[in-house]
């Protein structure tokens, strides 16, 4: 195509800006980001290119009972046999039914089922984050722990999942990935949040992301979700009080970090065993159900046993779908 006359150029430029603006609204990209992206000499926006396909498997909750190992194996088989096979698996926490209140032996039994099933059925690279049920012995009375054991808390999960630390980041296919540790003790329970050390690290980590590189954040507990309301009854004054163990209680702090660096496009979570999508302030938050559904007792409320498949594109956009793998749970 030859270069347009200057008068045509300015009009076309305006039209392109308008067209880009419309497309940008659909993709979740900011207009400035889209205009800053390199383009060919044509005035039309270039076609986006898929750079990575991933599967997000969260809340597996494996255990020896209720054929959970078989269910997990069925899910892994389904993922590896997809006609459009993922390049990467992300697991979103709560890999075992529960180690929070379990003894060492019971915890080890569950991780043994997890490791054996994973090794026998998965040949796709995996990156993981830790969930509340992966933290061993935080309820000291029930788990019969003192807190001084070598593998106490998240250490055993970090070891079993072969992740570099309880939180970390990496780069792949032109995207930056952050895996967060969103679970902290609160009496005999826990809260969804970042500790100060991690929040400062996140700020510094995102500061290093080159301009124009989209970022995906993986956490167990949702940073932002609408599903908390599903589990919450209004109080006597008809007000909802959101439980800090259901979603991050430090959303404002995380939002400020995201806003400061403007690189995060997509956040993935689990924990709720429900499916939702929130688009807020330029970031999409997906809560992606549960592999175990109702803890291996079938469908949980509005959510079947399943996992998400997500395509990432070079312009920071994405596509996602929730895939049921057809598990028939024991009904008794
Ligand atoms: Zn769970």
C-alpha cells in the first residue's frame, strides 16, 4: 500500500484511533497501550497472535477416599488429550484435601497420592501456587504440631510442588507471570492477603517488567471476586460483610500496586469452587471453579468439576473457557 496523502492520513489516523478505541474496550487494553504497540505501515490494527495456551487446574483436593485419585487422573488425561493441547499448566492451590488440620502421616499420604497421580498422567510443564489446605499443621491442636517441625506450614507444599519459593515470578512467551502466596494464619484459621515482604517484592517485581509486556497473576484466594456474595448472608441490617478468608482483605493495596505499574492484565484464582469473571480497572479476574467440584461429592452449587483453558495473545488480550471433564462422583 502506498502512503496516503497527508490530509487523508490525518483522517485515517482519527478513524484508526476510533476503531482501535472500540477494539480496545472489548479486549481490556488501554488505548495508550494499544497505540504504543508496534504496527506495520498499514493503518489497520495488526492481527493479534496467540503466544501461549495454558490450562488452570485449581482445588484438586486429592485424597485416598472417594476415588479422588482416579478423578484427578481423569482430569489430567482430559487436559493432555485436548485437541488443542496446552503448553503450560498452572495449578491454583489446595492440591490436597487438607493438611491444615491433619497429622504429618495423613498429610504425607495425601501428597503421595498427588505426586504419584501427577507423575503418571502429566507431561506438560507446570507452575503452581500454594492454597490454604496445602499449609501443614496451622491448626496445631488438630494436626498435633508444635510449629517447629521442619516441613511445618507451607514448606512441605513448596517442596512437593517443586516451586522455587512460596511466591515467585517468571517470563514465558512474551508474558510475565507472578505466582502469589495469598494465605496467612489467623488464629486457627487464615486470611487472604499478602505479607509486607511479599507486597514490597511484588511492587519491585512489576517495576522491572518491560513496558508493553502483559502480566498474569496467579493466586489461590481471589484478589477480586463476586462469588463471596454467594456464600454470604446479609446481616440484620441487610448489609453484606465480606469474609477476609474468602477473598483478599488487602485488595486496595494490591490495586494500588497494579495501577502504579499498569502491566497486570489477568488474575487467576480458585478457592471458591465457583466460576466468575470480574473486569475492573483494566484487569480481568477469573475464578476458575474446582477440579474436585464439591470436594469429590459432585457438582458444587453452580459449578461442575472442571478446569479452565486460556489462550494468551501477544497484545495482552486473552480468551478463556471452563471445561468440564465429565467426572461422575460417588453420590453416597
Ligand atoms: Zn479448595
